[in-house]
């Protein structure tokens, strides 16, 4: 590993390249580089006080993550293919992406099944009683964004069987059927590698990073909708705010 | 690809294996399988009405994700190596992991640097004015959990240079110095693949899924701490609740 210490910085070049890449990465994700020409290598060298080789390595990292497009003769431009998904507000995908693109849901399965024990407790269903199982691949502007496995309590789920699931968010339909607004959802999020089959379904290479989300949505005081969602890591960011719990400043 | 249609379900076996794996996955992550023997293949066959080969494929998926340990002669046990990180409350790592494990911070860099333009706007610093740059590898019970690149405004950052950064969260130190409680942070989260060098630093294979977090924390009404954090995907989950924005039920 090449080490070029500068100014007491004993890290290797890869460390410094990561530092440069991260700052640029979030400028791209925040859209800050949208309306200006992308900084030249010389600009970045000056801004971070690093070598040109370090800058090239940083740009290669962003390129590998699909955040830059390098067009010969034109130069480097940031790719803004990531959609913001809220972790503050519960929203269906079509609602989330208003103004970003058209959502189409490819329905792969929609049927009532006996509730597996592994699912029953979270939806407060007696194991073996019916639940709607729904499997959808969701595309935005024709490109796969996510693969969603959804369980919906039977009284509401039965009505989904007759609805237009291709063109509507399940959330919107549940609210239409019940006449009530959803209340909240509990989330668990992970970064996982795409298994071979999920990768093929989502149009990415096996092992690609996916944002995996478990979401349990509540309506009328009960859990009604349990989802397991695989988002393509190269197409989605999760955004929101967290507040500091009140408490003593520990000295 | 082998297709074994059952009961109008025209998906291939890999689809059904994913469905089974996802339900078990979140039972493991929620700790629901902690105190009972892990379900046998026969149990899972019965629970999901799938073939034994499908169940084996599902278990192989969980195994590949590091969620199961299969000990010959003993059987299968779930691995609970993932730490819950809150997306509702702003907390430092040591606070988050109270009761889970001991956090050690390996400080790789801690120095004042001229603020790069790519960073300045977010922290409301004049480009070129000093900012503290801090790079830490964070280990829980001796195993790498994350690699954190942090920029702290100079008035608070200077004091961090004399503090015990190995044993303390930066958040706790900032509150000690200022006598004020942090207020909130803005988050952007992504799933990314580990580049070769980050992978080596975190002790995972190149390309492993990482949860990448940008976090901008506020104190006394101004942004003071900007972090770029790579969490190992196999060790961290993000958890919290989202509420439904009030509004009309769209019919």
C-alpha cells in the first residue's frame, strides 16, 4: 500500500481518498453539485490538500458506487439516481416519489394463505387463519426499485384482491377501504447483500448492496400490514431527523 | 431454475425460499427465537406449506447472511450479532450499546485542518478556516463495528484534541464542553458495498454490504458535528417508528 504522509497524516492514500470521496458523495446526494460544473481534479486537490493520485482514487470510488458518470470529452457529472425515502413520515412509494417518477407495481403474487406462525404474532392473527400475501416488484420509470413481500390482515386484505394493485400504493387502498388514516409504522433497517435470485429480480449483480426494511404499519390501533422490502442500494436513500432525548448533560 | 408450482403459486422455488427466509430473518432480529429451540425443517415445512427443499434453500439464505450458526450434532441456532441503532433518538454509540458491549474507539486521525469547500456549507464555516477532522475505527467487544469520519467546528473541536477520545463518545464530550444538550441531527442513510480498503479496515470481505450514514448534529441552534459513518451491515440494524402525516383519506 502506498503511503504518502503529508503534514503529520500517516494514513495511506486509500484513507485520504475515502475522506475526499465521502465529502463529495454527500454533496452529490444533497444535489449541491447539480447546477455547477463538477469540480476539476485540480479544484479537489486544492480543496483537500491532497495529491492528484488521491483525487483520482476518490473519483474511482464514487464511480464504482455509480455516483459519477464520466463522459469522454464532456467530463465528469454526478448521477442523481437515488430517491429520498422518509424515516420521519410514513408514506407509500407513489406518495414518496411524487415529482420524481412514475411508480408501477408488478404483482407477482396476491392470494390469501394460512398465516405462518413466524408472521402471526406481529399481526396478532391466530396461526393458520387467513392472511393476504402480496408480492410486488416495484419499478420507477421502468427500472426496478424494490421487491416487496407484504402480509395484510384478512378483513382488509380480501378487498385488496379486487383493487388495482398495479397503479396504487397499498397504504392508499387500506385508507380508502377503512375510511381511516394509517397511524404509524415500526421499522427495522439493514444493509444486506443481494442473493442471486433477488439480484436477478432487481436487475443488479449478485452481492449488490440492498437496503432491507421490515415495516409494520398500524391502522385503527392495530397492526394491519407487515412488509419485507428490498430496496436497491444504488437507487434509494433514507432521510430524516432524530432528536436528542432530554436528560442531564453528563460531565 | 426449478419451478414447483403449488396451489396456484407459479413462482420458482427461490421466490418461496425468500418468503420463508424473510419471516424467519425478522423473528431472529427481534429475538423471538432466542429462548426456544430453532424450528426444525419439518416445522417450517408445515408452517409455510412449502417443500423441504424450499426450507433448506431458505436456511441457506439466512446462513449466507450470517444469521444462523449450524453446529453439527447440535443443530441450527440463530446468531444475534446485530446491534439496534435508533432512528428516533440521537445517541452516541456507547449510549446506544449500553448493556450490549464495550465500545473502544481507535483514533486514526485527530487534527485541525482547513475546512474543504465540500464540507464548509453544511457546518456553516468559511472554507479554509480550521475544522477538527477526526477518524475513528469503533470496536464493540473487540470486533470492528464502524469507521467514522467526523468534522467538528473548531471552537468545540479544539477541546476534543485534549480529551479521551478512545473511551468517550464525541456527543458526550461536546455536551460536557458546552454545558448544553445536543438538539437533533439530520440523517441520510444508504446501503453501499465496502470498497477494498474500507473492507480491510472493518474486517469484512470486499463488497460486503455496509450501512452508510451521514449525520449532521446540532447544538445551541447551529450544526456542529458532521459525520460519515460506515457500519458493518452484519452487525447493525436501524430501528424506530415513523408516523403518518395527517391529511385527507384519499378515496
